[in-house]
């Protein structure tokens, strides 16, 4: 008999290690662009290239997660990302370090992410008993947040000491280890396979995709969760992508400030993940999401007002704490309430909201950041996030499905 706790721990551990390597690259690239250009326009291009491909791939990734072996999908996408990262590293070693090459790297990595994310989201309930999902998702969020806490420290140190191409190789090594753990050590329980196994289909991909979209459309609460997520992601885009630029302009360009910013936010997310993992949130999950909107909105407004860097970092920590209250709760709600045969496609559509909304929002906020103070952008978007608690609480269908 398979020990599901050991099995899930191996899976989360392998994915965490692979994520650590990816985060090192992400932070290094992000800071490289921020410090070398200090341009909102360049940040916009990077965000678009890093997220938009996921939008086009995610719906197909969701279909594949419902059709094929999810373990193979996760490993193939992780391996593909590592292979592309290797090619870019070789180009950098050869002396070719143009910005467009970094943007291309971000775009190709985004394609792999669009395949991997729905498969991972669908794989977790396949190996974890349903009654333990909220705890496992909360712990997983804390693990990922701890990585986000450690990654900027390590990445900042490496970025100061070594060229960008050396950091690329760490991502390649961690991906290989993560793939090996999932392929050879993680077992798929037979009972959960009966309930959650991907289904082979003789229908076309577009037919399956259309079925998934129709399922989302006719299931009111799922449609509302995704629709409100679109608004939320648009509203949080300035705080997600422009705060490093705000810090560089307002407090100073030192790399330690950008590192401290990421540490504060990630540290808050670690605490938030532990809280939601062991507390579980309110009995009605929608109330937990509404609380997260209130906390996030207040903090984002505060970030636009503060002029002391240390108070700014404290606010970022509280803002990070609020994120898992929303993200973990929403993911668990979908994992436990969506029909198993549609779970991959629903997460594919859910992933589209992030990968399309944020690039589109940055097409507006990025150029605006070069002509309008980022402080004002944060204040306005913070009020928008704060008001999002109203539709969550007002919707009868969301309140009903949110009950445990």
C-alpha cells in the first residue's frame, strides 16, 4: 500500500527543487532588465513575453492534462524548459547577450509553463485524499513561498558575483533532479487513478477544449471565480511588476533593496501559506477569499503612500501573507468541486486568466509608469482590489459552493 504522505512529499519536494532553479533565473533576468534599462516599456515587453504564450498554450495544456499521463506532461515540459535554458546559456557564453534573446527565453519558458501548470494542478488531487487537499495546498504554497524567500537572496548574491549565464545552469541541474524524482520515485495510487486518471479520447483537441469552455460557462460559480480572477490579476499587475522599479526610483538602485523587497513579500507568503494550511480558512471558503481582497487592497494603497523604506518592506510582508489566503483557497475550491474529467481543462482556462490579463494590463501600466508616478498607480489599483470583496460576498452561487 502506498503511503500518500510520503508520495505527496516526494512530488512536492521534486517540484520545489525545480522551482528553485527557475526562480533563480527569473529574479536574475528581472533585475538584469530593471537595472540595465530602468524602463517601464522594457518591463512591459518582458512581462508580455513571459506570460502571453502561456495564454495560448494553457487551454491545450488543460486538454492534455485530461487526456494523457500527467506525470509525463510535467516531466516533458520541465525538460523542454531546461533544454531551451541550456541553449540560451551557450549563446551567452559565446558573447551574444542581446535583450531580445532574453525575451525569447522568457517566451519559450512560458510555453512550457502553460503545459506544466494545469498538469500539476490536476496531479495533486490524483495522489492526495480530497479531505487533505486544503492542508497540502497550504503547505505547498508555504514551500513555494520559502523558495521565493531564499531564491532572491541566492540569486542576488550570484547576480553580483557571476554573469547571468552561470545562473542558467543551476536551473538546468535542478530540473534534471526534479524530473528524476517524479519519474522514478513518485507512485500513482490505483484508487485515485480510477477517479482522476486522464481519459483517452477519440475526439479532437478542439472538441475537448470546447467541452471544457462550455462546462466553465454553464457552471455559474466557476465562471464567476475565473471572471473575478481576471479583474484581480489586472488590478494587482502594478504591485506585481512595478514595485522593483518603484523601489529603484524612490529609494535607491542598490541590489540589496530589490533583494529585501522580494524577501519581505516571500516571507509573508510563507507565513500565509502556513496559516491557511493549518487553519484552513473560514468554514465558507469564499469569506476567506473576500478577506484576502480586503487585506491586499489596503496594503497596495499603503505601498503607494509610504516614503520610509523599512515601513515599505513591512507592508510588503503583510501583503505577501494575504496572497495564499486567496490563491490556495481558490485552487482547493476548484480541485474539490470541479468534475474530475474536467479538472485539467478548468485549470487550463484558469491559467489563461493570469497569462493574458497581466500582459494586457502591463501594456497599460508599463508605459504609464514612465509618465505617471507609480505611487498613484498603486493607490488606484489598491482601491480596485479592495472593492472586489463585494462581488465575492454578494454572489449566492459562490457562497453556496464555498461552504465546506
